[in-house]
C-alpha cells in the first residue's frame, strides 16, 4: 500500500519539558512527512485529549510524574476505544515492559536514547498505517459479520417459511388424501345403491355427512325442467314433497346455468352474484357450487352443494365434486340401463308366454284338421281315378299339408322345450339315428341320398325324444342342402372337457360366414332354394341342445362340394348334471 498522507497531527504526553523539546526537534528533522506536535504534561490532560480522539497518533512517556504511568494511560485509552495508535516511550529498554505495553494496546515501544528522526517518523507512520489497516480489517470483519448475520437471518426466515410451507403442504396433502378417500368411499356407497331413489338419497346424505356441507340436493333432467330428486334435512324433504323443479332456461339459477353450460358454477359469496336465487328454506346459504352430472357430452342432472360460510366452497371442492359426479353419472346410467333391461326381460317373458299359448292353441286346433287333409289327400291319390293334372294338385295339397303339420309339431316342440322338465339318461345313439333314417325314408328316396354312419359312438346323456328331433332336423337339412346326389356323414367326437360333439356333414354348396351367423335364429330363411320354408327347425334345435346343457355349431368354407358341418354337444356319461332339466 502506498503512503499518501503528507501531514500528521501528533500528541506528546510527557511531564519532562526538556524531553518535549527533544521530540519536537526530532520531528522537525524528519523528511517526507510534515508532523505537527501538541504537548500535554499530565496524566489527566493526556486522558482528556485522548478521549477527544483529534490526533493521528499519541506518544506517551512511561513516567508521568504522578501516581499514574504511561501504562495506565495506555490501558484507559484502549478501553475507551481510542482509534489512533498509541506509542509508549521509556528511558530504558525492558523486555517485560515491552511485552506489557504490547498487551496493553501499544502500537510500538521506543527507547529515548535510541530515537532518531527517521526512527521516530517511521514508527509513527507504521503505527498509523497498522492502525488504519486494523480498522479496515475490523470494519471488513464487522461488515462481513453483519452480512453473515443478515444472510443467516434471511436463511433462518427462509427455513422458517419452508418449514411452514412444508407443514401447510403436509396438512393440505393429508386433507386431500382424506377427501379423496372419502370421495372414493362415497362413490362406492353410491354405486352399491340398488335403485335410483336409493341412489339419490345416498348421494345427498353421504356428500353432506362426509364433507360437512350445509345443504346438498340433486336434480335430474326431465324434459324442460330440472326436477329435484332428493335433498338433505327438513328443507330437502319439503322441497321433494312439493315437487320442486327449476326451468332449464331459468336466468336466476346456478343449477340451471350448470346444466346449460355443462360446466361447474362456483360462487364463493352468493350475495354478490346476480344469478343466485335465494331460497327461504335455506336462509343460511353463503356460498354455492353446482356441478353437472355428465356422461360423455350428455348432462343427466346437477349436484348442488351449499355452505353456510362465505368462501366455504373452493376449487378443491369443485374438483372433488366433479370426480364424484362422474361416478354418479355412471351409477345413474347403470340403474337406468338395469331398469330398461328388466322391462325388456319382462316384455320378452310376456311375449314368450303369449307365443307359447299361441303355439299350443294353434297346435291343438289345427293338428286334427291338417291330419284329415293329409289323410284325405292320400285316399284321393290311391282310390280316386283322377286325371294326371289333378293328381299333381292332390300331391301339392299333400306336400303343403305335411309341411303345415311339421310347423305345428315344431311349434308344439318349441313350447314343450321351454316348459317341460326332463331327466337326462344315457342315449343309444345308433338306435336313435336308425329311427331317424326310417322317419326320413321318403326324403332319402326322393333325393337318392346316402347316409354314412360312423362306427364310433361314445355314450352321452340327454332326452331321447328331443335328441331324435335334433338328428332329424340336421339330417333332413343335409339331404336338402347336399350335392347331387346327397352324401351325408354322421359321427361323434369325444372332447377333453367331458362333452361329446355329434356332427352331420353334407356335400352341398356350403354356407357363407354371414349365413352361418344367423342360421340358428328363429324365423330365419336361408337363400338356397332347397331350404325355403318356415325357418323354425334350427332355432328349435338350439333351444333343445341348450336346455340339455350343450351347444350348437356350424362350420363351412363356402366351397361347393365340401358342404357344411352342423354339430351339437351333449354331456358325456361321466359328466351327468344333477337333478332335472
């Protein structure tokens, strides 16, 4: 560091005037720095001057001629916070005194007979520079300590804020966790409600109980109105009894607005919202939230919750209620679908009963007349000498009478399968197929068909009369659908699941995938000319096989000549069902 100070003001504290003159002379002879010297001769004057701190340095003689020494003045000046350097001057060099002076705060220790102008000037200059450096270091240290203290305080404040934020976040997380758990529980309870009225009652009561709202009610869309289905407490009961409803187009209604926009409507302070319409039964309402109950883009209704505190409802409530309304929408839709299903089943059951009654009536009333037509047709053909053209008419009458008789029998069989309870028994399938071949002898002869019967026939369980009808239907269809001439293969295959698959394969043109998909549907007629008819046969087959515990099937590549394979399964003898079918 470069010394730049050209003038110094120094105070000498010494009771010896001659020594004062010596010091002044020495300072006059110094080079480079102009030093002005002030002098006091007593301890008390020295203390007073030092306390004023007006000098750049202080020269203090050890002996001051009284009870106090220069060491005492050093200590007092240091304790008083003197910022200028203090230099102790003594007549004799003494190491102990030197060390004591340094400990008392002296910047230097000079012996009188060793002092020269250069030494004195250098001692004063060095002492001033060291003191200035010490002060700068002290100031830097204090500034650093102040900065550290300030930064520490800031960090402590930040830590406090972070700890507070962490506590708030933890509390918020715990609150949200409880709310989500509660929301999940409410959704589960709502989903378990058996009917719509119980569903709505569960919605309002659970939401109010679990979330602590002042009032909760739920509306559904009924035409041009929002009809309140359920509400909590006495006000909710009274509103429901009078059939409370809100027009969809109502301008002053948060519920109607939520429906029209399909978005939640949150009002923290209802007194400041012109859209809010007061309800005398709910006088304590201060904030309100209306959330649409949506399934996709369809709004099924609105869930409305109210709080008795301004600001008592927030975005968190809105998010929770939106999630809950999604669950409510699914539950409402499921209940409505279930009601529709029940109604459809009831209508179907009623229709089945009516069809069964119709089939029984038709069969009972038509079977005898049709039998007479068949009999008289045969009698005319055998005994009446009719022209050939008339013989064809008689044959047509007989054929259609037989077809009508088959329809009647299938209707009666279909009714019987629905109602009759039978006990399954082991079946002699070879004998059943032989009897079917005898029944279909006229058809076999007409089409010049050949029936190839497999030698392997595992024993299955079923009802003989029904199974015979299945074989008769499959084989007659195979003859009609077969090639020219028809070749029909029948057989059986045991399956690993204990079921036995029986099959009939023909050599006809086959069926397309679309035809295979509908072939067992009631009153379905396929496009092949040979299968034109009433379309009840295969549906009866399916009904029989299903009731006997099996399944029907058809497979075909649609390749002419490779035909179709119709099949049905029955339980094997080791898989006998319990009880009656």
